[in-house]
C-alpha cells in the first residue's frame, strides 16, 4: 500500500481539509473518500517530493524547504487544481483565494496571493489581479492569458483544466530531464572521488612497502599512471582544479544562456551532445506542441499563442524560430503551416510536425491533430531516456575500469621493476 495526501471538503462545507491516507491506488482512495461523503479536490502521492526534500525528510522527518523566492510549476499546478475544484463547486473566487492563502506553505507565493486577493476586493477580475506588477513573476504569461480567455468566454473551469494538464506534463518532463542529467553528474562525482582516494592512498602505501629512497631511484622508470599518482600526492592542491573548472563552466553556461547570440550557439552545442542533446530537444518539442494545442483549444489566436509559448519552451532554437514564424504571420498574413515549412525552419521541426500542422489547419482541427504527435514524441523521449539510463551503468563500469586498471597494472610493474633493480 502507498501513502497519499488528500485535500478535500465535506459536502455542504467549503472548509478545506487535508489528510494522509494509505491505499492500493488513487482510484481506490478516491472511491473511499467519496464513500465518506468527501468532495476530493486532489490526491498526491506522499512520496512525490524532490530529492533534497526526501533526504531532509529521511534525516529529520520534519524539515521542509520553505525559504524560496519563487513558485514551482508543481505548486502552480496544485493551485490550479484547488481553484478549479472549488470553482466548479460554486465557491466564490474571493473565497477560493482566501482558502488557498490559508493552505499555501510557500510564504513568497502566499504574499502574491494576498495581492491578488486585495485586487479582487477592489473589483478587478482574476486575470487583471494576476497581472499586477508584484505578481507577474508568480503567474506566467501563459497562465494569465488562459485565465483571461476563460473569464471572457465564461468557461474558466475548462481553461483551468487545460492549464492543469499543461503544468502536469511540464512537471513530468522536468522530472525526467533532471533524472537524465542526475546520473551522469553522480557518475562524475564518483569518478573524481575514487581518483582522489587512489591518489592519496596508493603512493604512501608504495613508499611504506618499498621505501621512499628506492622509489626515488627508479622514479623515471615507473609507469605513467603511478608517476601521475605521486605527482597528485605531492601536489594535493591540484585536486581543487577539476571542481573549479566544472563550476566555472556551469557559471559561464548559465551566463551565456542570458544573451540571445550565445544562447543560440550553446543550444546548437547542446544538440550535439550524444543522446542527451536529442533527449532535451524532444522534451522541448513536446512542450511546444502541447502548449500550442492547449492554447488553440482555449481559443487563443495562433499569433498570440506563439508569443506565449516562446517564453516557456526553454529551447533557444525553437524560441528563435517562433519569433520568425510570428513575424511572418503578423506582417505577411501567412498561415502557421506555410511559415513552419520555410527552408530555414526545416532543421527545427521534424517533417511529421509540419505535415500534421498543415493537415490540422486544412481540416480546422489543429488541436486534434497535434495531440497524437505530442503523445508520440513524449513516448519517444521516454524510450530514449530509458535507453540512456540503461547504457549509463555499463559505461560507468568501463570508465571505472579504465581508471583503476592502469593503477593496478602500474603497481605490479613497479614491484617488478624494483625486484629487477634489487637483483642487479
């Protein structure tokens, strides 16, 4: 049985309540709650935490990360789920925001919700309140526009449902992308740690067994791997250089991502990374297609939709392409399919995407045509991720062997050289 966190309110009572329950699955738990007369707002796995939160929870059982200056996509998804459930239950928006403030654990986000609450009390609608300058960092442009369209056409519940779907897919995509990047990072740390331990342990051990004077006599005859170990042992400060180089490269990468020209160049470089580049590209493509379909279903115009997506797709080449396509649609009146089929866009979007968009525009069912290829590329990305993770284990073993093997051989060669020197 698994543990789940449940947020609900009892029939006839708008008061939000939380409970932690055990069940064989979400469907069984939902049926159990409905049998008790509870109106379930959302159900979340109790183990659905990030790695740092799980480690802290394992060590202390109580500590939670609360000191953050921002709001995560997962928190926005939960906020939309609560808001939609209460809205569909007939609760007034001002009361919904008040309930969310009472339940919110992120103090930074809570302050922004208080601003929204004040704007609602002054007579503003929800999308205008979310657009307050103090709140724009908490509520993305895509969310504000989707809420505005929902308020305008009287289908706010449907707009929130599409936002929830988009946010959930984004959370899952981010989680799987981090999973793909975490294993190589851990492997790199392990390699460095093993190398450091070997460098600090093998040289003094050889000096103790053989003798420091004998080592000095035959130093020039020692294998390269053993000479390298002695050099690192005599100059331990050089162990600091690899972490500093990695930290410097990461900082330069993040700085380069803030400027358009370098962002394009770095994204092209990222695409060339074996398997990882293809994986990140496919996840970015899934985000683009999913948001395009959701925006079209909500009723957002294609030109406006491209601008909204451009700031959230997290791929410089796709973002640059969307800017060009938007310009062609606005200035020349071109269709999306004609703009995306230009020669300069062929390297950005696969042929299947271009053909499906063309068929969707011609049939007037763009969203229905996009959904199958969203699922296709998402499944393809997940399969690539699984294949990458499966290959990491043997690659890590080979690299460890390539590191430790020369050292072991070098130790035996050193002993052989010493025995020959003693015999002569």
